């Protein structure tokens, strides 16, 4: 197996753990492990049964992989998390900031039941045993845990979600439904594309310039000689959480870039559409 390429920086926080259980390799945050009220994981390409371009731990049914292989991958991850596929609830991602409140009636939707929703990039719940699932191949996973009200959120935030403050929208939904105080929440910014790898055009840089205070612009993006920009989604999400009221010590940032680790993680920037999807998992014990 290739060695992990890490991205130590002033933005990155504690080192993510690389775990292996029952043959499945996954990533986890020490901060969430320390809470001991949730189970969580960010998948890698290792430990599944998918073949070819989907090798081996693919979690999407929509890119041509054998559905039986995908289901077996879910069963394996469910065993790692000590849950059941019938208690998993899948997002329906279209780069929105829509957040769905997940109840027991939603158990299995997207996996063993049809979803009766779409355009949902964020999920929140306070139901123990329900496993929230969202999908990635460079975009940013956001894990949110409120240990006071025992509520959780899991959201997909690409550049569109980030510029529209998906992290803040998820916190607002948790406050509205569960009484969550952002100051109590542990927030983790998961494996995704780093600034060194994320080149964007002027229109994206302008969108971020308009969405974030000017004082942050030097941290968020810089212009290159070719007229393109390098954008820091990790720092942007840190700012979003801080401005929403999350304490700085409760914001934990990945040190692993998907594009830097193509043999271990799926990356759209590396291979385009010919790939599988990674997944983030979060559930209350």
C-alpha cells in the first residue's frame, strides 16, 4: 500500500487516524473518537469488493459499478461501524445547501428503500443508530456533533456549498430542530482537495471574494501567472464555522488531500468521472 501524503500546515489540525477493521481501511478524527458518543468513518479505496476503476471500496450505484459489489461494500462498512445497512440514510447531492432532518422513518432510504427526496446535501438527526451517509471525490465532508443535545450533522460542501456556507446552514438546522448551541458543537472538516491542488477560475475566486470579508482573501486564494487561482476550501470552512459561533478549539481540520492520494482515495480532479465515490459516515451510538 502507498504511504499517505499528509498536508501539515497552520490550517490543518490534529493528524487523522488511519484505522483498519475487518479488512476495511478508513480514516477517523481523534476529536470524534474521544467523544465516545458517535461512530464515524471516512472511507478509503481499500477493503471493498468493487473492481476496475471502482477498486475496491466504492459507495455509489450511479457510475456503473456492479450493484451487488456496492451493497457488499456497505455491508462491510456497516460491520465496521457496528450498525446495519437498513439503518443507513443516504444524501441526494446536487451542490445545494439543503439540509434534511432524518427520523426513524427514513432508515434505509437510498440503500434498501427508495429516497422520497432529492437536492439534499446535508443530513441531521438525533436518533441513535441512524447512520448518516454523504459522498465525495474531492469535495469537503463536514462532521458536526452536539454532545449536549446528542444531535449530529453530516454535510457535503464543494466550492458551491462552501461559498454558500453549508456549515452554517447545517448548524442553523440543528439549532432550529434540536436547540443546538454552536459553541457546544465539535466540527470536523474531512479529507478533500487541498489548496495546492485546487485550481479555479476567476469566477469562482470572485464568488469567494464576495462571500468572505476582505481580511480573509489572502488566506483563501491567490492568483497565478496563468490567471487562475488556488483556493483553500479547508480554511474557508474553518472561517464559516468560527463565524457561526463554533469555538476555535472545537474546529478540527483534515491533513489529507484526496488529489494527493489517488491510489488511496477517489479524486475527480485526478481521473474525472471514471471512478467510484468515497463516503462519510456518522451515527450516534
